[in-house]
C-alpha cells in the first residue's frame, strides 16, 4: 500500500497486537521484525485465499512454489505442503458447493482494500476485506476462513469478531451503506493426524472420504449480524487504542505485558529481544519485513 509521509497507518492486526502487548506491536510495526522461517498455517491460508480470489475473478489459481522468503530447505518443504493442502481444500470446496461455490447470482466484489482518515490528523485506518457480496437482502461482507474444527465455539467466536465489526464500520464510513451482516465462508482442515512416514500427498488422499461422507464437519456458511451497540462499543475501543498507540509513538515507549509472554503454551516470538535486547546472536533468527504486507496478502484468522 502507499505510505503517506508523517502518517501512522493502523490496521486491525496492528491494533490487536498492541492490545495483546504494546512491546510486541513495537517489535513488529515500529522496528519491522518478524521471525525467520515460514508458518505452515499462514502459508496454507494465504494460498487458499489467493486461489479463491482468482476463482472469483474467473482466473485459474497459481500453485507454483516460489522461493520468496524461503531461507532453508525446510521452508520450501513447508511451502510445497501448504500448497498441497490449499489445493486440496479448494478442490473439496468446489466439489461440495458446486454452482454455489462462487455465490452465482449475486454481485460479488472480491478483495476490497480501504484507507480512512481517522479523527486524528496523524493516523490512517486501513484494511482489506475478502469480498463484498450483494444479495437480495442487501450488502454483506464476505470472509473466507480455514480452521481445524468447525464447532459451536468457533461459530460463536464470529459473533464477537472485532475485525469484522471494524470492516463493516469502514464500509459504512466510505460508502454510506451499512452492510446487513457478514457471511463467514468456513472450510475445515483435515482432522486426522498424519501417519509416521506418510507422504503429505498420501495423507491428503486418505482424507477425501471424510470430506465426502461428513461434509457438515468441514464446510459451513454462517451469517453473523452486528447491533448498533456493537458499533458504538467498537468505536469507543478503537478511539482508546488508537490514541494510546499514537501516544506511545510520541513518547517512544511501548510497555511490556509480561502476562502474554506465553499463550497456549507457546512463547512469544519476541521474548529474546525483551530479555536481552537486540544482540548480534538473537537478531539472526529474525528478518525485517514490511509491517503493512498484510494488506498485500490476506487477513488471516487461521487456527492450528
């Protein structure tokens, strides 16, 4: 995206990371550090989103494994298997939904990117929606998701997803039309575990029977609504978070939230920096990456 001089760009991902821990936000969005190596779930989600986007445009998906960001042979293996998974999910999705896969009969705008001047002269709010879809009952936001399990807990989470509330608010601000709701287009990943020594291609082939016989386990479309109260609360939260982030930039201080150093029994990627600072040794496990690359990729909410 085009960066405007002397303007702070804030996306939902940036605000979420700040809310989790201001120091995490600092390492990622101020210093630009991200861990080296590829994340399988993010890779698979990215290729899945890109393939759906191309299908909506009437184009063929690209399944080529490029060497961008690939540092080690393990990274390339990760990317190739992620592509295999994404392709498998697309094939199962198209087979299950058939003519309904691409919402035939509705007006669809794939991937809608936005920038909004905030109430502050120094802050711009930005993001990218998977799609806008106009049905007989009005305009909706379309969100593609992949997850390990489609269950009540997962679907309940959509009701409070602040990212989508933010997107609906952005659409209203820019078009004057408030979307009627959000259509979550959810595809489940294989639930069986991979056998020892099994190739990834063989593993996916073994999953096909479940996708054919238990489609309700792997495919779901849910419409979620928002109330005026949801928007009012989101705006109050957003004002507070944006003002706090702007103040941190002005003061050049981002506090640590040490209660989040371990989440789901996983260590924060930036813990070495917080413990020892940036050293010649620990900096080797990181790379500098455009903090706004999320606007060139997908808004990922992928579950392990």
